[in-house]
C-alpha cells in the first residue's frame, strides 16, 4: 500500500475573511480522501500566530474548524530543523509535527492569505502547495492589475478608474470630477485588493460618491470605481489539466442572482436568502461556449495554476460578456460555487480535492529539475 501523503490544511489568517476560511477548511478536512492523505490542520489566528491543531480534537462534522488558542506554535523556517519551541511544519522534521509535510493546502481568503504572501513562503521552503503561485495569486487579488492584464490580453472589461490614497488626499476634487465625466451613475466603488464584497458600495448619485470612496479606503490604499451596468453575474470553475500539454478544464457556468442590489458580504455569508445560486446557469449553448472560452483564456493569460473561479458579467441589454475578476483560492465549503460547479460538471468534491493535491505534487516535481545556479557552458 502506498504511503499516505501528509497534507497540511492551512486555514484562518489575518484578513477580514477569517471566518469564511474556517468553514472552507472544515469541508476540506471532512471530504479529504483518508485512504490517500493524512490531514494536518494548522490554523493562523487573527494575530498572525500559527498553531498546530491536533486532528483528534477536531469534530469532523463541525461546520467550521476551530482555532485552539493553547495549541502548539508552528515554527516557520526555510529548510527547517526540529525546534524545542514548537512544531516545525514546513519541511522534514523529527519534532512535534511527527515528520515531513508533503503538501500544503491553503484554505484561506483575502490579503496576507491568497495574495501571494504565503505562496512566497511556500516557495522559499520549497514546499508543494495547492493553487496558483506568487504572481497569479497577487494579480488575482489586485482587481486593478488583473483588469489591466486582461485588457492587454484582449479580454473585454467594464470601464473603470483606479487611484491610490495619496492621490485621493492630494487631488480629491479633480478625481471626483473625473469620475463623473468619464463614468455615469450608478458606479461601483471597491477596495482594489479585497474579497467577499467587503467595502463595496453601489453609488447612485453624486452625494453618495465621496463617502463611498472614503469608506473603501478604510480597507485598502487603492480604490476602484467601476461603471455600473445591468448585468447577470456568471461564474465558472477552472481546473488545471493534469496533462500539462492540454488546456485547462472549465466547468458548466453558474449564476448568482442576488436578492440585494448586488452580491454583498451579507448576501454571501449572513442572509440565508441573500442570493440564489443557479447551477447550471440558464444560458443557451452559444452563451455557454463563449463563457467557458473567456474563463479559460483568463486563467491562462493571468498565469494561474491549480484552480481559479472566474467571475464574468453578462450585460442584459447587449448579451456581451465581460471579465470581472478571478479568485485563485475560492470558497471551499461543500456549497461554495467552485466545488458546486464541478459537482454539476461530473467531478465530485472528494475527487476534486485529490486532483488539486496531485497537481501541487506534479508542479513541485517539475521545479526540482530547475537549475538554481549558473554553471557556465
């Protein structure tokens, strides 16, 4: 019998999406194939402390993984060795961790989690990990940079303006005038590098504009103001192909139908009737084909790996699709859109997790053949 891979399920984090991560991680832990994998839960609390959570203390039927405050601290060192101070998790160890971690499955959302920061740590430690690398993770988190790259690649995007806090402080009146000249109400004001609709406002008139921008700057130092259109919100799940020569796999489309004015944080996570998730989306064959092709192109052009959920707008009046954004570490509860779309496409949740881990191992194996120093001719 093949040796089980030890999979660190890393969850929590210091972002505003901490609680969402706890629910995602509980689902991953529950559905992980125990015949192939040995899970190692590691939590990051809201203060940024890494903690080893004993699997025996976690109720697998729980809807969210707990963060035990008195758990063993995790020591994070590139090429680590065992430490008396706590568990050495990243790499070979004979310490409290009980041996080598083979793969990291980060189930975290938001800044300092899916924006390339922890991915950079994994790269330094030369660890296999699920999901995109540093570049695509950072691009996926930054709505402005993601849209710029998408536009450069020829993907359609909704018109928008973007500016940082220092420019806003120095030239507020001119920016407000520019927004009203180049865009028309309604507009959406968004923190550029945040997820789960945190800090987003639908602005219908001039009086609402400045307060919305001020509030968005509470969450980020860069803010996006985007043209509001009458659209349907279409989402697709993309999965890297295990055959590296083949293009990514794309699920059937799903549709978000919010009961609020747009898909707010409350609609996503608090209000049980906040939105309907239509899987599959009621689209005709030509619309499905266009949506899937656009999602595949976005995944490849933004250099994603492993997985991504690609969010599109379908303008009601014209039938035109627009690229909105992509999420490199989407929600992973059993009812989250990413796994639900794959379930509807014939790929069960448990098998999806296994494929993602296999992709992480394959990528790390390829990296082992890279030359790290120049040896001359």
